[in-house]
């Protein structure tokens, strides 16, 4: 087991290396891809590389096939660059950041719509009681003065 800081450094280095090495791949199936993240296990044997692809499902599938065929070259080059005894095995994972961002935007738009509906319903409504339902010190002074005046009038 290695140090967590060392593992993070290696993961960041794997991300940078794979991003730079992908440019050297001469496969025509490879689309416009961005390496978004890399995670490596504590024993530095397995690395998961997350990426996004600009395009539709067919371009994503062809890019995945291109990465799978270039995995051996990438693994060797990453292992040499990291100076590890065993090169980490690479697993490429499609990261659907754009889909997640669209889903979050849709949820935020729905929340804004609901907030606007609540504001519209509450626009011409009035409080059920006083505007300030809590007693303040001024109210207590007024109540005490009213009691004194009422007691003097009874005499």
C-alpha cells in the first residue's frame, strides 16, 4: 500500500500522460476526446482514465474502440514515465459530463419555475395575524403602561 499523496500524484501524472499520448495515436476512429480524470489504486497496479468525446454515440463507440486498441502502447509509455516496476493496467471509462450538466440544468430550471409559481401565488396574499407575530420589548412597555392607566381609572 502506498501513501495517499503519492497515489494522487501518480493519478494526476497518469491523466497528463494519457492526455498528451493520445495525440500520438494515428487511429482514424479516434474522435475529439478530453481526458477529464484518472484514478489509480493504492498498489499502483490499476488506473481508471475518465474521458469525454465530442460527438454522438457512434463517435463515442469508435473512440472507445481506438483507445482499447492503443491501450498496450499507452500502458507501456505510462509505466516508463512513472518509473514503476509494473506498468498500471489502464481502463478507459466514458465520462458523460455533458449529460450530467444538462440534467442539472434541467433540475435548476424546474426549481426556478416552481419558485416563480410560489411567488406568483403569494403575491396578493396577506399575513394571517400581525405582520410581526413576535412580541418585542416596546410591546411589553406599552402593556405595562396600559395596565397602570387602567388601574388609575378604576380608583
